[in-house]
C-alpha cells in the first residue's frame, strides 16, 4: 500500500465514526493530505503529522501487523490508523507483502 492509498482509505471514511481494535469510537478526517482523528471521548482532533503517517504505512507494508504496540516508536496514532485499515477490510491475519 502506498501513502496515497492510505489517504484514499481515510478520505472514504471521512466524517464517519469507526472504532479502534479496543472499541474506542472516533471520526476520521483528512487535512493537507494528512489523516487526523477525533475520538468521541475528547472531541478533539489529533494527528502526529504526515511524516509519522507515512512511516506507519511503510512499517505496515513491511510487517502487515495490526497490533498498535508494534508502532509505538513510529506514531502515537497507531490505534486509529489500524482501526481505519480494519474498517476498510484489513484482517488481523494480513500477511506481510512478499
């Protein structure tokens, strides 16, 4: 998946409420080609920037991991990024690309 693919997924869910793998509800948005997330619990949009989102996509492409802890040093929004991918149909058994 490219970063542009990831942005297209984010745009397709823009304004919709989805859930993290732990069940926390949030909305997705895109601003200046960067996804941001608004948790229902705080109602405050958050993003850690385009560079971190790109690193997430690169790591996901290498590992196929849908475990937020695997991205702890890459992004603080891993739970939201993964929730977005799961909502788009990614499964926990997604194998790493060959």
